[in-house]
C-alpha cells in the first residue's frame, strides 16, 4: 500500500453543481498521512450570503445511505472560499459518497448540494497511532505519572525526518533520573528530590527510536512527552535593535532568557569570538548553527556559472569549513535563475562527497515558484538531498501592490492568494508532492522604523497580524507536513517583537496549538487616523494661529521611515511653530483594560529639512495612565536603508512610551512646543507627525515591574 500514498497525497477531484439554481464549486483533496479528506469549497457564486450561513460536508457509504462523518463550518460573508477538513483516519479504505451543501441559519439549503464520489485509501501506515496536533506538531509518546525502578525503555516512531521535542516532569519524592535518546546519549537529567520540568530538542531521522530512562534508586515521573516538531529557525543569534541601547540586560543574556528555549537552529556568525563559547555549548546540546552566505550567480543579468564553480564556491564557504557550523544558508533566490540547474548538480555532488555528507545547504527564496522551470530542477535536488528552501514571507500590514486597504477580511483573502500563502503552497505541492516537507516558512517580523518595519499600519496590531500568519500555516491543509518555521530577522526587531515571535514558535511549533496565541483584535480600537490619511478626523486640533495645523502628503516619507512595501507614511499632520503658543492636537484613547500595559508610538521630523540630527522640539502628554519613564524613549534615528548617507542625511525621531492603563480611557496630547511655556525650537519651523498608535504590550513573563495579565 505504501506506493499508493504518494500519488494520492494530492488526488484532486473537482466538481460543481449543475443545477440552474447554482451551488458551490467543490474540490476534494486526499491526505492519507494525517487521515484527512479536505473539501475546498468556493461559494462565491452564492454571494451575498446572509449572516449565519454555513456549509455542511458529509461522507456516506458508497450507496449514500448512512452518514459516517459530518462537519458544519460557518461561512464568512466577506470571503468566497473555505477549506473543510474531515478527519477520516478511522474509516477503512474504500469508495464513499460525499455531499456538500450551503445552508441558511435555520438549516435550509441555498442552491443545490454537490454530490461527489471519493476513494479513500486509508490512513498511511506510518502515521497510525500518532496524534496530530496541527500541521507541524505530532504527538509520538505521552506518559502520565509513572514510577521508574531501574531502567525503562520507551519505543516511538518518527514518520518523517524531523526534530523531536522531549519534555519530562519529575516529583520531589523521586531519586536521581537520567533520560537518554539513541546516539545523542543523555539529554535530560534530574537530581534526587528535584521537582522540575525540563525539555530538549533533537533532530532524528525517520524510523524507530528508543528513549531510555535510568533511575537506579527509583524515580518518579509526573509526565513524559515526545513530539515531532518542525525545525525552528531564527535569523540571527545575538541580533536585537534597541533605540535606547538597553533591552534590560546584556543581549546574550536576553537570548538565554527569552529566545534559546524556543529555537533549535540559529543563523550566526561563527567567526565572532564573543559568540563561539555559546555556539559550542548550543551544538553540544543538539542545536544547529547555519552561516549566511551570498548566493552566487542568481541576480538579474548574471551569466551562466558551471556546476563545478558553484560546488567550489559552496565547499569553501564558512558554513562548510568552520567546525562550529552545520551548514550554509544561501541568500537569496528571487527570480528567474539560469544557474538553478548548476546549483542542483552542485548540491547533489556536495551530498555525495564524504566530508560534506553531514553538511546542510539551505536556500532563501522570495518566490516559491522556485525561479521557473530551471528552479524546479533545483527543487527536485533539494527534495532528493533532504535540503531546505526557506520561503520568505515578509508580509507588511499593508502592501501597495496587493494589500493597499488593509482590513481583517482583506488580509484573510490575501493570504489565500498566490502572493499570500495558500495559493502558492498548493501549487508547490502539485509540482512536487513532498516539497512542503523541505520547506521552512520564513515569517518576516522586522519591526523597527529606520531599520525595516513590516508594522506599517498604525491601527493594525502587528503582533496579531503575525499570529494570523502562523495560525494559517499550522491549520491550512496546504501546509500539511511543513518542515520548518522561521523568523527573519532579529537585528531589525525590537525586544517585544522578538519575544513575541518566540512565543509564536512555542505556541504553534512546540505546543502544537491550533487556536490563536492572543485574543486581541486585529484592529486596535484605542486610537484612530494615526497617519492622518483622513485629514484630522478623530482628532481635536487647536492651532496657535490660523494655518498653524494642516494635513499634508510628503511623497517618499514612508520609505524614509522604512515602512516595507507601503506608502502609508507619506501622509501626516504638519504644524508651524508659533511664538503665540503651542499648536496642539489631542485624542481620547479608548477601550483600554485597566491594569494592562500598552505602548504609545509616533514618528516625527522636520517637514522641510530632514538633515538635522536632532529631536524636534515637541511634547507628548499621556493622561490617566501610569507611565514608565525608564522604559520609554524618544530616539533620533537615521534612515540608512533606502538612501545613501553620503548624499542624503535624513533623520527622524521615534517616540515609544510604555504605560499601564489606570482606567478604560486615557488621553494623548501632542504639541510642537518643548514645554507648556517654552517653544524649545525656532518659530516658523514646520514639523510633521504620523505613525501614531496605541497597542497592548507583550510583557516579559515573570517580570513583576512590567507584567501584563
């Protein structure tokens, strides 16, 4: 039966209703490994649907008599497609009939149902007995409360070559206890009387493995857990963007505290003496280290490079020659590439070379189409050599080309497209059925104005937006069996976002959750019109004299703020400083949760001359809040990403204030005077402000000084 699973992994049968009354279009996809039959339902022809409409999918025996499996999903009226996953692992192989019906709230059908025959091959043998938690995390072994007298061996199987996560909890009443895993030897240890929870991650090939627990004097296990998990990659070790130069502790201590327990593979500079002791210990504990290397011969207009030249280039790279490195990450493939076949041949030769057989080669790809037909040749080599493609999904909260008017509905629809997530993942799976098993989805989480920021839209909670992306990958069937989850990159990230990406790694990639990591809304309700795209709507303005406050568009300002792919920041509010008094704008901050932490953010600069390396004379006042001055800052930053500093010196100021809400409402007041009675800057100077926003703050766990609920 095993040979049957590969062609059936993507067995597609497309059917649509033939009734004159219309019905949904239904595409059925078979996933023998997790035991799923997936119904891709397009109900666009039935729009506009009333609230409460749903789709019912059922499976009956071949005669259509008894209903064996049934599921109902609510339809979103602002979308047109839905994937309904039926878990059918318990069904024996055979022929069945399916029926898909769109229903009103009261259960009455809309249009005609779609009836489709389907052949189910049965669940893949290697996945039987494995508990599927989500697309990327599968439970292999679970033991609750057991006394270990002497030595006990647990046998488990890994259905694919992947990482495993082992977690054990001991009771204080037990003796010393050691846990070993195959060739890795001891991975966890507990002293006599130690009550603790400890965990480890190790890479394992496909097949059967043994976990040995040794407790010579008797040990008390409260729990033991083994999961198959994705490779969790972070670009890069020790990177962190701090405007005030203080993340609260030394950077490497920050990584040890908040990052390293949630990652199993780092991109790192192995030649940095400061990192070498940490990297040595990291690899001894089972972690991997990859080194970033420029991809030769992949830029537009590059001429042909023979395979031998590519081979020698990679073979001599730091990732292949330094003993602290496990391999190389090639950066990056972004379009048609005449040298993809050369890379394919070089990759095969590297894997066949004895001294490189354990070295890893990963490819950054901006486009999962894998660079046209030549790219498919490379893709096949990646699959055949167990290499990895890191698919760059650097998704700004807005994107001029594909997501110009962001909303939660627009985002969900965009994520389903070829340029979002789902469309191209399904195409990739059709090209090469096992390609997803060699794909690490690389989420962009850069969040720093002046470096790069994907958090381009003031009203969008960027943390929720990132959560939506992870949630889609671990739930949508197009991503079943995805090899890795990755984040890029820490040097462009603030400390909060770096901690948050690690929380998402753990929530989805280790714990195996399917529900969101936060209940916060996509659109933060606290402030409106932070870029003044709608004039001064939502703001109360008090000009010191006529014409002292106006809204304006400054083309290119968004790029100088490094809002990635978006021109949202080209609009703002302009003040002209007066000797008569400050120009003032104010807005009520709404819907706060008393006691919870929030951040206020804003960008400001001189409207006509950005060459001044100085903070503009201005003031921000937050009322009815408990402000943390030592955690807040207004920092001048240069734009160095999109302009030449030799030709253009551009300086802006980023305001970031941390506060705890004292009530459900607060107020922000912004002026262009330094204080209430001192201008602090030249009269007549024009300033522009935008990027004004308030969002909940993700506080460090266990921090009593700044700790959210």
